[in-house]
């Protein structure tokens, strides 16, 4: 299972049928109507939850189940005709959730909405047409991809000492999670050598992951096509690598496209760098307690031993720092392992 800010993730599980299985177990596997929630009983937190999408009972005493986090539900709901003039992105998202997620023709999913921080996000002009068949998930992701766009995720909470868990939609006009104040250390640090058992740094400049000349475009309107300027990042060590992308098909405002282009250029100017540190759950900082997606996390990779040799040759001199955890992966088979996904650690 995994978690990612601003997107849905999937997982699989097995539901065992034993003498202890309740008689109404089929209700627990109701596709679209049941959820699996990962609970840390010791600390009373639920770092992950997902909707049952599919089950496949067979001749065995185990029922395979396919799951998707509740962000996926936003991709099953559509936005109607809406017009927003100079409205903060946070307020647009809350309005879309209220109208098209919390309720519906056959009911919706009640979620408490929590706004972190005082920012209402970047102010934009935004319109939607029912005929465009745009999902709520697509609308939210497009707003998040603006320069200075908001961040959001769905977590879980209990209001009755662990008897019932309900989804909570968290949103910030800037960034989710906790930042580490200057001069202080993060609450969670992953180290190798140490509790971390494996490390990889994926440095990627392939098409779609690295470019120093970026343009955002939209669908053509007659003979004219809305587009941004070329957003160029000076790069004396590389030739020109261009990327043209369409953040949304119905954007006809060049300023909005410019905002998307500026944000995308900053994201991929040096390529994408993803540091993954895998650790046994029992030795790692506690997920949902010491850290969660959006929080600052410390890392210490390699270094120099007392003889002056690199502890990890692939990381000369070692690398240390504090970066955000934009997601995580949790493997509960065999030796339980957790991998925070950290972006932009630098060289």
C-alpha cells in the first residue's frame, strides 16, 4: 500500500474466511460501499484507508480484494457548470467538494474538510462546463499544478476511541505537513548505515521528467491556440530540452497557462530526483505519529569512516539534509517495511 499527496493509489488484500469470520462478511467486501482502514492500535492513528473496488471469491478460503484510496472516488464524480471569478483555489476546491462529492444523486461521501494555514491559495478565474465531463479529481489536480497551487490529501480519523474511522479531506493553500524550524532537527530521520536497509536515488532527465524550456498549451480556439511563453531555465551544462504540455484542455487564459508553465519549469529544470529509503517498520520512525506525507524528514546517507573511506561508494562523502516526504510505500508482507518517498534531495 502507498500514499501520495494529491493523487489516488491502489492496493490488494486478502480477506480470510475462518470460523471467526462474521456472518455478514459480504457487507465488509461490498464493492463501492466498504472500506479497509490500516490502524495503529498502540497510537490510535489510521495512516491509510481505501475503498473496496473489486472482490474475486473462488474455491479457496481467501477472498482477494482490490482497493483504491478515497482520492479515487473524486475521479468517479463530475463537475457541473461553474464560474469562479478571482477566487482562491482553496475555496474553489471546497465548493467543488461540497457540491459534487459530499452529496450526489444517490448520496455522497461525508468528509470533514480541514484547511491548514490561513492561505486561501492562488487567486484565479476558473470556469467549468458540465459538457466537458471533467472529474473532480482532474479539476483538483489542475488547480494544484498552478504556480503556488494548493496541496490536498485524504486521511482518516476516529471520533469514538477507535470504533469508527471516517475520512478527512486536508487542504493547504501552500503546503501540507510540518516544516522544521531553523536550527532544529526533524522529528523523523532515516539513516544508512543504520535502521535503513536499502537506499536509491533516482535521477531522471527522460522525456517528461526533465526540460529547461517549457511551454503550456491548451486546445485551439479557431485558428488561435492559447499558450504560455517559453519558460527557460538557464542551464550551461545542457543543450535545450523542450517540453510542451497541456495542463487542462479548457483553459483559454494565457496568464493561467503561464502559471502552469512556471510551476512545471521549476519542477523539472534539473530533472526529477527521488530519494527512497527503505527501513523495517519496527526500526523506523512511526508512520502517522512521528511523520506523515507532507512532513519534513531528515536523511543521512553514507559518509566517511574513520579511515577516510566512503561508507557507501555510490554517495561520495555522503549526503544529509531535510526534505519533504511527498508520499510513502508500506509493505506488510514478510518483514514489514516502510519507504518514505522524498523529492528534491539535491546532489
